[in-house]
C-alpha cells in the first residue's frame, strides 16, 4: 500500500478556491506500485471527470471497485449554501471505510458488539454538482485508491453483498420455481444450467435467494393464511369426516394448523399402531415447519395419517401438534412413534403420549456422522462406521453394552461429546432396546426410502399456501390409487412356495404378499439353525457355525404360546427363524392364530366380523359383488387400456356410492369397505403345482393341487379359471343357472360372473 498522497485543489468557475470540504485526495503512485487488479481496468476515476448524474457516477465507480477487488457504499450526502439547492455533493467510500459505532436500543441499553468488516479504509471518490450554461453535471473533485486491507480476488469479490444482485427476470423465475415447489438448491442448479455458468458461479448466493423468498412471503402471508383456513372449512363442509384445527397468535395471525382426511382417519384405526412423525422439512415458500404423520399398511405401502404446519420449532408447538393429532384420531395414541433426534419433540412426546414408545430414526442420526466423526477419525472413519452398524443391529442388551465399551476403547472416543450423547440416548435408537416394541418394519432402510419419497412428493406441492391442503389431498389420493393397483396385481400373481413346508403353505393363504415375503425369508434361513431342548419347553437355537450363544425359545404347545429372546415377532409381527426352526423340528404344521396378526392378514378383522354377522340377504349380495369384482380384475389386467378404463369407471361408481346417505347402523346392518380383499392368491410351489385355497379359518385343510395351464399377458402370468353353471349356482339348491334368482333380470350368465 502506498503511503504517499497529495492534496489536489480545484478552482471554481468564478475563480474562487473551493472550500476544504470540496477538495479530495488522489494517490500519487509510481507504476510499479499500482495494484495488479487495476491492469484490467479500462478507465480509472480522475479529478475533473464528469457524469450526467450521480447514479452514473456510482455505477462507474462500482465497476471500477469490482475489478479492483472491493465494493463501495454511499457515505455522505450534503447540500451547499443552505436550503433549496438539493443534493450538491456525494461521497462514495470503500465498504470497509469508517468504524462501527455502538447504538442505543429502544430501552436505552447498549447493543452487543457485533463483528464488523469496517477498518477505517480511506479509499473514496467525491463528486460535486456543477452547472455549465445552466446544464447540471457532476464532477469528480476527489479520488483515493489507497486501502489498508487486502483486496479480494475475482472469484471472491462477487460474493460481496453489493454485487449479489438479482435481476428482475431472475426474480420472476425464482418466484415461479418457488410456486412449483422447488428447493432453493434446485433453483440455483437449474439457473446455473440455464445460464451456462460453473457450479456456484451465479451472481447471487443461496442466502440471497432465501432473503428474496422471505420478502415474497412477508407480502401475502396473512392473506394466504386466511385463505388456507377458509379452504379447510370448505373441505369440512363438503365432508364432515375431514379434520382440521388451527391456532392464532396474539396478533391474530396464523401460528399453527393441522389437518387429516377422512381416509387417513380410517387407515389409522387399523394401521396406526406404528407411526412416523417426520419434522425434518420446512416449507421454504412460507418458512414454516412441516410435520407429516405416516405409517405402513398390511401390504407394506405408505399410509398418510395427517399433516401439520408450525410457525415455531419448540416444545409448545410440538405439544400442540401432538394434542391435535390425538384429537383427530379419537384419542388413540400409537404404540410406537419414530421421529428425528429433536429434543423439543422428545419432551413433548413424553408429556402428550406417555404410553407410546418413542424412538429416533437411525437414518437421521447416521446422516450426521460425516460431520461428527470423519475429520476426527480420518482413515479409520469407515471402519468405525462399520463397527457402529454392527452394534446397532445386535440382539442382546448385554452384547451391546460390552461391544460399545470395546468400540470406545478401540477408537479412543471416551471424551467425545457425540459418543457420550449417543450412549445416553441409546434406548431411543439402538435395536437391542427397541426390539420388544412393534415397529412394523419402519426402521428398515427400504421403508425409510419409501416414506421419504412420499414426503418429497408432498414437498414438491408447496406453491400457494391456500392450495396446499388440496394438493396434499391429490397426492394422497394418487398414492392410494397406485397402492390399490399394486395390491390387485399382487393378489392375482401366484405365490411361489420355496420350502415345501406346510407352515409356508398355511401362511400363504393368510398373510399379504408383503408379510408372507418377510416370513418366507425367515423360513429359508431356519434350516441353518440347530435347536436343542435344554429344559421342558425351553430350546436353545443357534447357527450351525456357532459354538456358543444363540437364542432361547420358549414353547408351550398346549397353550400355543411361543416366544424368542431375539424379540423379532414383537418387533416386526413376523415369526423369527429360531421359532420356525423349533416348530418344524417338533412336527408343527401350522402357525398358531395369535402369531398371524390381523395387521398383516389379507382379510382385515373388521371385514371378517362384518361378514360373519351379516344377514342371509346381505351375504348373497356380497357374494355376487365379490364375483363381479373378481371378473372385473381378471378382464382388466389383460391390457393397459382395459385397466385404465376399469379404474376410471370403478372410481366413478365408488364416488356415487359414497354420495348416498349413510343410515344409522344397527346390529343387523353391514358396512363392507373392501370386498376385493377376499380374493385369495393362488399358490404355486417350486414344482409348478398350483394350489387353490378356500376362504375359512387358518386351520381348514387345503384343497388338492393340480397342474394348471398358464398364459402370459402383458408380462403377467395369469391363470384364469371359469366355472360354467350346472346344478347349484348361488348356494341355494333346487335350481340351476337358468332360473337362478340372483342371475335373473340382469342379463348375466356364468361367463359374465366368472368366479362364483
């Protein structure tokens, strides 16, 4: 930095000298001391330089400063010779000029001393207003380019706030992207591709975009909140089963709002035993925390239970959300609840749901490991992560405690705050502590990815806040339709028996394909284990390669009670390989009823009970409806066009049925929601034998198998079976299909009905 400066004096047009305030300084520097950044500058400010306006002078000096490696700001605005002449002088200074000043707050106290970039830099340019022949212009009367700080490089100077400008066109595009539900990072990446610039080389940063979105939100936030409440009220008027609640703050502005759809409340009644409450996302467009309650149904598909928007992230907000959700679900709390590692939410759950087992989702914890341990452990990080995962998946508490101590000693993590915190909270995330509780497979990576994909679709819907409830409803409805289509396809596909075990054949007739697949995995692994009777009703089961250890299985045949120390059934609702090994070794050919939970069955317990209590007239109509539904599915899946038409028409019929008034149900009434659930799959063993099963209890015998012809249609192996009517047709003897009262008058015949 050059120390030599000289005062340059100007004379006014009338020959008088300018005052000291109207003078400036200019640096006299030899050529070898000129800043290297100036070599690319075509024009350097000089004394006497003229501009048509002060804005033109500012733009010129700003361009010069950017090429040199600093930014400028307007420092002083002064008039001259009293009132009436307006602004006659303007000073532009380096952004690091001057010193920070302490200011008094409203209560008279000094504000805390925040860090400032100002260091008293003297670089500046002064312009003064003149009038030649009554034409006003601005002249440079002082200029100094001496800095007492380092100047920034070209790739650094663009990050200064003065140069992080967003053009009107870019603002319009960002607003459009926000309405489309894109995240800020997605917006930046897309604009980089559109402009053809390198990654991170836009003239504005992520913070600038977030600030811009915040300014958009502040304009219409109150109006959008009013529209959102009005939309919820409209949906409630259209469907009384729609649930919503909201809270206003002291300024009568929306603070929290939660809602749940009628279908979600019905799903929760059956599948609300294990729930995920995801609070890891925010609505960028409105700066509100988004909470979503989801679960999994008997086919392993994501079920939506409810949604909440919270202005603040604290214990009071989470308590309100949990209370409201319980109100939607008639006070029924889930058995288990998975969340991210949020301490405020943890405290709220302990208060509002004291009987619920709360657990942390391990995938949210693992995602922080690279920040916590990668730098600390260096090359040993991958080995430590592998050891940690083995700890996480252990079965016995004693093994976990021992292995944890060994891990801490091995990597020297005794004083690490994250390790201390993880161990203190081990009952919330470690599987040995969670296995005695039912989580319906929600802790698996596969389910976590499925749920995350569903949540991402909801996040992509954030545009106008007042339409968000409708958009979420559309996503939920689409998810339900896609799930129903997959269920139909799975029901019509043959279930392949891989072990030939009677237990496997029995389970195939009761469990959904998803649950049966989980049980089949355990059945395939069961032969690798050996069982030893160590006491009456007590078996030691261990892998054939193990010398010691293993699991303890307790079995009381007379009571059909069986349990394992690994708690796999309690954790997932599926019997473990250890139990299956004991059952098969002791000539047990079926799984006891209580170990085929209704949550994983093809037929829900509610529909089964309703059918059992139905009158004779209702049973006949339901039987006819089941038959037509079976034929509809068999005919529809032959082509994509047929399937689309079937789904569209069925949706119309279902909508028309829902519009009909609902009578007050008495003991003899029946409500039958899912007749298609009674369609049982055909089971094919590894030898190609297809076994057809009748509806009944799990203890009923299987019908004899026979070889069936198969045709491939659109990639789906379908075995169609049509029965032509002869003798009894509807279950009532004394007539045949020609004069069946159920077929008469509707132009239906045996081929039209298909299965009956």
